[in-house]
């Protein structure tokens, strides 16, 4: 019999929760560790729709990337996702920055997605954290112009891509999944011609233009949602008797108009 604790222990082996950043709240966040598990649902975010989906599938556990509890909770009411999880007896394990840091996590998954199309070389950490772990990566790539790289990234991640207008030939990349615009200066200092990330604010594009390092925004969602499929695969391989489902209700929460697509 496989339990929530067994799956937590496995995830802790491949993406240790101990390496998460100090401000994070990854780990076993809701439910009963002794609960038997016959099926798991994986996702990027645990939403009300995700909990309904898990219940419909008969899943006793949801494994997500983003924590369902992040800031301290002052109340748990009937309209909250946490209340819904507990009431429906569905446990939650959330792998956030520990998955960003682990080689098999979000940044490693993205590297494998881009490796062949961009002819990526060996990678090294983009930023070293105070806990001694690296996050994101840097590597060489086949020389490519910004417009060509944007088109390739759109195919790889399946999303509109905003990017810096530049004639500079890109030969070295920095990457961080999610929201890594703050790493622009680190990427530039490491000799990167471009930084690929998501959730890029306007001021970051201004600074990218100032310092001559191209910036590509592939959205927070698109750079991290592949975690769900990868996590389901890891769990299925380790626990072949468990059904692992990838959430279908967790489609991108943001729509893009045709005009938006034309201007990205």
C-alpha cells in the first residue's frame, strides 16, 4: 500500500525540500500522511477547479509546483481551496523552489525541452543562492538572431513571446523558469547575450536595452507548467501501481487577443 508519506519521501529524494529558499513554503501542506493513495493529480497551481478534478478522478493526492499555502493563513472558510482540500480528504504536496533548484525540476525540464532545437551546450548555474545551491542555468547555443530565437521559443513553450528588439547575434543564453527578470544583471555579468524567463516587468526590458542583453518573456505559466507532466512521469515510474494524471483544468489562466499576438 502506497501512502502520501511514501510519495512525499520519493519527491524529497529527487527534489529535496531542504534546499528550498528561506521565503518559500514547499512541502506537505495539507492532508493525512498516512492516507493510502491509488491515484495522484499533478498540476502547476492548486485551484478550486483542480480540487474538483481530483475528486472526479478519485485522486487522494495533488502534487503541484506552486504552494497552495504560501503566506500565513488567518482563516480557513468554506470558499477557500485549503478548506475544500481538507473537506474532500485530498492531500497536497507542493514542490516550488526545491523543484526550481533540483536538476530534474523546472529549469532542468526546460533545458531538455530547448536542448535540441537550440543546440544547447553544457549548462552551469545562473545564480548561486545563499544556501549554496544554484538556480537557473547558463550555456552556449547555436548562433541565432533575436527574432529567430523568439519564434523557436514560441514553438517550444507554446506561448506568445515578448522580446527585446536587437540585431545582436545570440551565442550564449541564461535561463530561469517562472519570474527571473531580476537575474538580468547576473546573466549580463556572466557574458550571456540573452536571458529567457517569464513575468518580465517593463523596467527590465528598459534595462535590457540599456545594457545590451536581450530579454525574452515566455510567460510564467508556459515555462513552469511542464513540471506537471514531468512529475506525473516520475511518480508513475517509481510507483507503477498508482494512476498519475496531469491536470486538464489547469489550462493557462490568461488569454491573449490576436492583437497581443501580433505585437509580441
